[in-house]
């Protein structure tokens, strides 16, 4: 395979150089920025190399694209600064992003999830989100696509999200519909299915709550969860000086969807640890609606309304429920020093609720 050179030019313009061999490929996803920090970031895009068609007697043919991820990792950046980037020879491969601040500078991020189906609805959610301004970064609570192993679905996801992701940074979590796919690590440059990062005066932890798909045997799944839980506690303990700690996962510990109550024992078992280490809020997906609970001082926010079919909120947990509504939505969180303001917005632009986290 021909290797293309990369370069960093100037303090504001980032250019990823490409060679003539790449110019013949079709870009089907991106560009987007991942692993964004105060002094480094990775720009990536997805290339369709070719396709494979399979068919058996009496069935329709199925064609799947062969995807490859192109990327460039940039270092030596300055904190809390916006950078523009472009790929010469590809007019669509350009965008911008902001590096993370290192102090108490204000910032805003948006959370949503479960964009896996009803692509027209997913597109409306993203369109409404962009009307409210581009956030510093995005957190996706999982179930990006209906089947993470189906290569034909990833170009659809990125086509819908292109205008948004080309202007901000992206931090996704694994959902059960990703099915622990290798595409997740390759596309989003994730070395592990769980990770953490700092942004300003806050610390963010993104967990892999999809235990059934984490390993092929019960023993290996138990080992995976034990290792992740130990990592989580170590990570929380070492970031107690942060003003805010946010924990993100696909599966919520609480739900108003009656048929799902009691399903996520692993996440419910983490509640004492989240309380011990003074987590500000937990951000979750999985249930296709909006949910907000407060339990022992911690806010639990469910925002799985990115496009998948809605679920009823038919049995809100007693004593902790603040707001539950079955509607497509996204959540905007603004941090300014020790102040955290949360606004949940429905697909029609109406505010579902607003509140502050002390």
C-alpha cells in the first residue's frame, strides 16, 4: 500500500497531505476529530476501497463496502484554541476543532445516543442540534448504528453527522448494537473499549457497559468487568481534584421503561462507587427517550433519543424521578467554573427541562 505523507502547517491551519494513489479512493465518512486533548488530536476519515457482493440461491444479493480509515495525529497544539484543517485535493475534507482548555475556562458539550435506525429522524435531531450552536465536543452514548459489523451502515451514520462532526470533537461509547465490533476501535482510534479524558476543570470517564458482547465466555466477561471496575475506581480516585466528574455509559442504572427494569445489574452495582467519589452526573443511552433522576446527590441523565424507535416511560422509579418523557432529544451541558447548567431539548426545538448541578 502506498503511504501518504502528513504535515502540520502554521498555528491555525492543519493540512493532511495526500498522494495521488489516495486521490482515486472514495471518501464515505468524515472528516472527524477524536482523542482531542489540550495539545494533541487525531483527524480521521473513512475511505471505501472496493466492495464485496454475496448471494445464495433464491436470495437477494448483498453488497458490503470495504472500508479503510485514514488518519493523522497532530501534536504540539495549544490548549483552548480553535484549529482549521484541510486535505489538499479533497474539497469536502476540511473542518475545524477546538483543543481542550487546561484551566477553568467555560465550555459546552452535547450528549445524545441511539442513532442506529430511522435515519430521517436521526438527521432531524442533528439538524435541530446545530441550530443551537456547535459545542466544543460531542459525547455519544452508544448504538451509533444498528449493527457495528455491517460496513454498509457506517457511511450512513457519517453522512448524517458530517456537518456537525467536521466542526467539533467526538467521544463515543460502545452500545450493544456495536456488537463489540473491530470497526469501533479502528474508526475512532480507540485503543480500549473504555477510556477517560480531561476537559478544562472536569474529568470524563467513558465505560463499556455492553458486557454480553465483551467476551465469548462467562468467565472472560466476569474478568473484563472486574478489570474495568478496578480501572474505574483507580481513575476516579486519582481525579478528585477535578471540579466535576462525569461518567458515561450506554446502559443506565435506572430506567422508567418497565420491561427493562432490573436488566443492568452491573451498572446498578456501580452506584456506591459513584457516590463515594462524588460524581457530578452519569450520562446514558439505551432507552429511547429522555430520563432524569437524582439519587443521593448524583444526577443520572438518559438521552437515547437520537433516532431509534421510542420507548414508553411507563414506570418511573419512585422518589428519584425528576423528568421522563418519550421524545427524541439531545442534552446540552455548559460548564463555567464550578457551575454546570443542563438543558434537554426535544427534536422540535422545545426545551424539555433545564436545571443546574450544584
